[in-house]
C-alpha cells in the first residue's frame, strides 16, 4: 500500500538556513512538497495561527525563543495542542532530551 504524502503540510523551524534546506530536500525525497519554514520560534507561532500544518519539525536550539519554549507555547494553544511535533537537535544531554520528550511527539538527535 502506498501512502500519498503529497497533501501533507509540514512546517520546518530552524535558525540555520542550511538545515531548513536539508530537511526540505529530505521531505521532497519522500514526496512531501507542501513545506513552509520559519527561522525562529516567534515566526513559527505566527505562521501556525495563519497556516495550518500537519506536523512540525522543530530545532531545539534557537535564539529568541528556544525550541522547548516554542513547543510549550504550541502545546498551550488549543488549536495546536495536539499537533505532532518532532524535535530535531544535535544535543544529547539527558536533561534537554527529557524536557523535549515531555512535550514533543518525538525527539531526533
């Protein structure tokens, strides 16, 4: 059975343009073409109010508003409280992973 991913709407949130581009290329390879991106948590939250998505790929370490804080705000908003969020990070310290896992749907590091 084939899964039609062409209708999936994904939001990539990362302060590094190269990472946003890499994730976009990976998603395109999976057949996911409807991708938005934001360079920080504040912009991501603004986008989520105006453009519904099916899943968020969220960087853990960003200036202005950290990934964990962004995730807490996503979870505290009724419209996005159950939105699947995958935390994408290079950090592996257990405190960070623990705080992220508490709110995220998944943590990739």
